[in-house]
């Protein structure tokens, strides 16, 4: 049964691609909305439960700054790895004819 469902989905998406870009674009947007809808609903359902006054309650900035247990090499390496290539978008900006 999973093989048949995969085959049917592949044939359906291939048919959409064959029929034209408009149908593919519209279907992609519809699929994105359908996929993100549960997350949006969860966010809106959780908004009444937000209590910002608890965010920094009992938080000690001195402990964070003076903590010697922080592995700064690992932290900075991970930070730079995760932020890698975000600045290379500026290289693509010159390729756009009419931004």
C-alpha cells in the first residue's frame, strides 16, 4: 500500500508539473498553507497563556557572565557554523537586474 500511494503521489505531482507552472505554484502555496496551519493554530492558542513577567524571574545575570563552566571555543565554533553563509546573500544582490 505505501508503494501504491508513493506511485500515485509521484504521478499526480508529475501531472501537475506537466500541466504548467501556474498549477505547480498554486499547489505549492496550498501545500505550504496546509502544512503551516497546525503551527499557526498552536501559536494562536498559546498566546493567552504567555506570561512575560516570568521570563526573567530568578534569573541571575552575574551567574551567566561569571560562569567558568562555559566552553567558549565550542560555543563560538557552533555559533559561527550556524551563522555561516548568511552574509553571502549580498553577493547575489548584484545579480538582480531590477530589485
